[in-house]
C-alpha cells in the first residue's frame, strides 16, 4: 500500500503531528509532502490535494483521507497488528473519548498557546479559559495514568493514538513553560522521550534555518 502524508510546517502544524505519529505507530512506510502554512500560495497548494484546504491529508491507493481523526481510524483498521488503540474494550473507549475531547475541544488552549516547537518562553499570563483547559487535561491524564501506569509511561501504558493526539498538547505545555503537577510533567517527559516525537521535533528545529 502506498501512503503519502501531506502536512504543514513541523514547527506549527499540531494536526499534522498527530497524523504523523499515528503513521509512525502503524509501522507502515510512507512518504511525506510538506506545504508551508500561512503563505499566499498555501491554500491553493493544499486544495490541489484536499477539498477542505486543510492538512493533514493522507493519500492512499483507496483515495484521500482528510482530518487527523479519520486518518488515525483508517490506519488502525489497516494495521490491526500494530494495536493503535488499546486492546481492552473499556480502555479503548476511554482512549476514544480522550481523542474525541481533544479533537473537538480545548479551543482556548489551542488559540492562546498555539504549537510552536521552537518556542521556550512562558506567556506573561495564561488566560483563565486556557488555564481551565489545562486543568481538565491534567485531570484526564491523571485518570489514564492511574489506570494504566503498570503497563508503561504513556496514557494507556504503551504508545497509542491517545498519545498521538496529546503529544502537541505536551509540546505546548513544555514550550510555554506551564507549571504542572508531577504526574502531568512526567507524562510530558515521556512524550519528549518518544523516538517518533523526537524525530518530528528535531526536524522542526531544523526547519527554515537555511
Ligand atoms: N480537524 C482537522 C484540522 C486541520 C487543520 O486545521 N489544519 C490546519 C493546520 S494545523 C490547516 O490546514 N490550516 C490551513 C491553513 O493554515 O491555511 C484535522 O484534524 O485534521
């Protein structure tokens, strides 16, 4: 199966990072096509591939798949042996709930603390609505970690789509130097030690340096 992931800038495109991590979890070989965001030509370039004008987009032999959640579900179906979702049904339901909550929520966090993997600076003040998002995320992470800590350091023990979805949040919390409870800080560190995340992070550091 031939797979091409169309993504935005690695420094800024949090939705693209999710899809790339889902692909890394699948273990499938894929190629990458990067379209720089926020340029006059960006929209026309994305529209050549996707009717939504948004990235990420996965080009497959069976057609195109847009939206990071749809891409993740497609990969989970195509590569069941890779266990992108937790195997136990109750854990899988919790993981799906967490991904759905991320996918449709946390608007204040996303708008006030946009992903910027080159940043290492706190905001002067975190707005109250963004702080409420952060508190909810820490509570969700704590619930997952309490239930699945014995199986490993990721939200459900071993890396899963839930980690792909929350890795950009972990990156925001670190790059904006947000003070966190110990459990959440440990999870952020787990993401930063994840080789799949490290590869993307390193590429982001090198982006547009030339
Ligand atoms: N819900 C979509 C959101 C995709 C999205 O908003 N992508 C942004 C980049 S991270 C984008 O393509 N923006 C278009 C632009 O900046 O022109 C998904 O999960 O894939």
